[in-house]
């Protein structure tokens, strides 16, 4: 065994030094990996429990009270009220903005957990990690978030050490990985990104979301809630852009996009989009398959 | 009949697979390819298709390009869910418009990346008291090797890569998503009728009729949309029906599916091959049966 990471418990180092391998692969995946010439080394895991400091978007206004744009970076859009001054309670201004500090905090937790998993695999001399599973969820009611990244470290029979000693990673395992290799795609790494957009509703969004009429006094027909719809498009676009920024020319396969909306009342909302998938690189020309033969299963 | 024991029937040769894995590992380690070709030049494609779907798409001459999406939210004015009679027009219109706007956006994203259509569209639609949300996410595809814009109209389909390939092989093509939705009040029973029916096994015809009414309007709208696209039918129709959680006296019925049209002279018979899988589940041993329970 190579150098054991300093932050790994001593018992883990002893466990890794034992002869038996560990793996989270199912038996069919295990069999398929052996067929590919992948020898399981160990079930490697990385954890990180994060408590966020208080984050804010920064100052929006300059020294003379003028609006200078949001203190965050990235997407933002303004929505001025079309009604003029109505009352102090009237939502005369709305804004959609990217909560880059939330994205940075998530990235920090995910990267720490992912890095620890990679560190374990590197210390074992693994070439890659297959069947990666990751999750981020609140830890009890402590107001903190736990990041977990796990997978099975493998060595390629007769294969060279990975570039810079850093193992490749993939969410795939077993037959799906075998098919990906057959198709000419080498796994590079998993890629994941989170995007977060806050909707501060202006009066029209508030009225439409709450079912009242922005036209005051007459019932309008169904109208698009444009501010929220654009926030939804933006949160998905940002997640895609962030993943593309990680690809460095490679392709992204088997993407899973999950978007959640937290409604905060009066049209306000917070949107979050998590996009994850496999970053792959073509290592040989693709041999197209013949058209598949349809079959009927007899039971 | 002699079983097929040819190497092709037994699956890929493990030695070849191991060789390919090793070639992939060598490629990633930075060793240049032995045949001197330059590979790895990325096209930065993104796709939510599985590797199986991508395989099957390639087999019929298509390839994924980019992950695309379209979202729209439409408002439903206050008070429309209160007791009334007939169709709740504002809600039906909001659903139809939200779907149309979301489809328009995913269509535009597909066109922008040079796609000829979108397959495997995941449709998420939610009806709230005051708004309808529709989100469509799928993968833009094009014919292998084609570049730039095509004069052919772009299609949006919720068919998986496998279903798209099967449809293609049968001589059909998808044209787009057709949707129909209708929300209808279940008329209130009179107090006398309600009391009389309290202790009876009786059909609540007001609800049954409302359901039929909503069903007919929704299905008719979906079929009309299909005909407007020039399709001959709709496949993979998905329906949802039932009372709205926030207005239990209102019945909603939504239906959507992929509009298809025959492009070959006639339907191409696929001629499926029959297979007898040998992995049938075994009968489980039941310990309780021994004790005669």
C-alpha cells in the first residue's frame, strides 16, 4: 500500500492493508467488472459535514444609494413595477439573482468529500473508481449538511497508472461501463454542479402567484408568471454551464437533472438545480451497431 | 432446433473487452495511441440518455447533442376553483398555455444547438391552486454527422431512445408532443339527495359525469393538436385524472403523448425474434408451509 492519507483514521489504514478487498458492486456488476479486467481493491468513501457561515449577497447599493447590481456574481435580472408608487407595502421592485455563495458552499463540501474518496483510492494504488454514489442531505436537525461520495476502487489488469496518479471516476459499473468502453468512451470523472436562484417577486409576480389580478379590478385570463419561469430556465442553464465548464472539451453522459422549488410566499421562491453525470472522453472511433433485433420474451 | 452457440451469441469476447479497457486506461494515462490517431478531441456534448439509449440511437443513425429544457408557469386567477358548473376554463387554458410555452422554449433551445429533435423528454407538470407549472427536460438529437441547421421541422418527443429507434425502424417519425387538459366542476348534490344517499350504495353520477366530461374534452384537445401537426396518431399517451387536492369538487384530466406519422410507404414489420430467458425467478421456499400454516 502507498502512503495513507494523514487525515484517514489509523484503523482504516490497517484495514486497507489487509488482504481482502471490499466492494459495493452487486454480483452482476462485480462479474462484469472482472470481465472488463477490473480488479476491485476497496470500497472507498469520502465524507464531509459542513456548517455554512452566514452568507449574504453583499451590498446592492453604492455610497449614494444608487443601485450598483447585486453583490453576487452571475445571473441577475430586474423587474420594475409597472404601477408606479402605490403604497409602502407594494412590491415595487423584483429581482432574480444567482445565489453564488450557496453554489460555492455546496461545491466546497462536495469537493472535500470527493477529494477524500480520491485520496483513499490513490493511497491504494487504484486506477479508477466505479459505481460512484453521492448524496448530500441534512444531518439530523443540526442545520448542517452531510456530503457523502462512495465507490469501488479498481485496478485495470495490466493497465498503466492514471495520469498524475489521480484515479478516474464514474457513476457507471458493470455492464453499463462495459458498454460505454465498447462504444469508445473512457471514463474521466463524475461531474456535478448545483445552481441556486432566488426570486424576489415584484408586484405582478406576487399577484399572479397568489391568484389575484395584476390589472386591479378585472379578472385576467391565465397569464404567464414570467419572472418565475425565467428563474426556472436560468437555474437549469446555470447548472448546465457549470458542468460544461468542468468538461474541458469532453462529453457528459447519463445526466440527471433534479430541480426543486421552495415557495416562500408572496411569489418569492428559491430554486435549486443539481446536475450530475459522467464526464467521458472518446478513446477510439465509434463502431456503430447494426440495427438491434427486436425480441419477445416467452414466459 | 440446435441452440445458437456461436461466439456472437455468447456476447463479447472477454479478451477483447479487457483489451479495450486497457486501451482506455492507456489513453487516460496520457500514452499516445499506438496508431497515431488523434482522439479525445471533444465536442462537449451533454446528454441524459443512458449508454444503452445512445447505442440504440446510433444504430439507427442518430446522435445526442445537448441537454435542453423548457419551463413555463401560468397563473390561474383567484376564485376559479369555487363551486360552479361546467368546465373551469381558466385552469384548462392555463395548463394548455404553460405546456405550449414550455414546448416552445425547449424547441428553441434544440434549434439553437443545431438539433433536429428532442427525445426522452421528462415531463413534469403540477397544478397548484393559483398556477400551473410545466417543465420539460430532454436531449437534443440529430442525424449522425449532420452539421448546422436543418430545413426539417424540429420535433419534441417523450419517447425513450429505444422507443424512438423502434418507431424509426417501423417507418414512422415523431412530430411533437400533443397535450389536452380539462378541469370540470362536479355539480353539487342537493341537500335532500345527499341525505337520501347517505346510507345507500349509490353511484355519485355528478362525479362520474364530471370525469367523463373532463376526459372527453382533454382527449379531444389532444387529438385535435395531433391533427394540427399533421400526425396520424398519438403513441405513449399518459393520462392523469382525479379530484384536485385543494378543490375536491373539481375533476382534472390531463393527457399528453407523442404525435407520430408514417413516413415509409407502409408500416415496416419488425419481425421480432422469440427468446426464452433462462433467468425465470425460482419458486421461493416457504418455511411456514412446513408447519401447515
